[in-house]
């Protein structure tokens, strides 16, 4: 893939269509999903001591749901997505920290 093709692909991938879904309607309620999208890429060229040359590049794109907009009875509300894995990790970190601090307080007496 040529560099200009890679750049065009990256540009086309990073659009608002990746962040907001098409509205979904059911029973008078409209839902629009929202995601956080991030991407990165790189390109490079090089040569070796024998005069061989080469080039390459790559691009990655990731998305994570962050919530939904809900339109119901003419009112717009935001409902955030809950990342249960991240929440569990945070609770675990707080618990371990509390245990370590508690143990240190007990041994300090």
C-alpha cells in the first residue's frame, strides 16, 4: 500500500460516523449510540548497506462505547455506559490500598 493510499484510508476512517451511530427508533424513543474513537499510524522508509530500500506503514483504529443519547417525549437525555471491568479494577485497587494502609497503621503502633 502506498503512503498516499494509507493517508486516505486513515482520513476516511476518522469520521463522525465512527463516533455517533445512526438513530434507532422504537415505540417513540430514539437512541443514538456514542463511542470514543482513537487512532494512530506511522510510516517509514529505510535502506540497508547493500543499497536495498524499503518502506512501510500502518494504521490502527479503536473505539469504546461511552453512552447513548435518548430522545423521548421531546426531551434529550444522556445515559453513560458503565465499564464493569474498569469499575471492578478500580474497586480492587482501592481495596488493596486500604488493606496496605491499614496494615501499616496497625504495625506502626
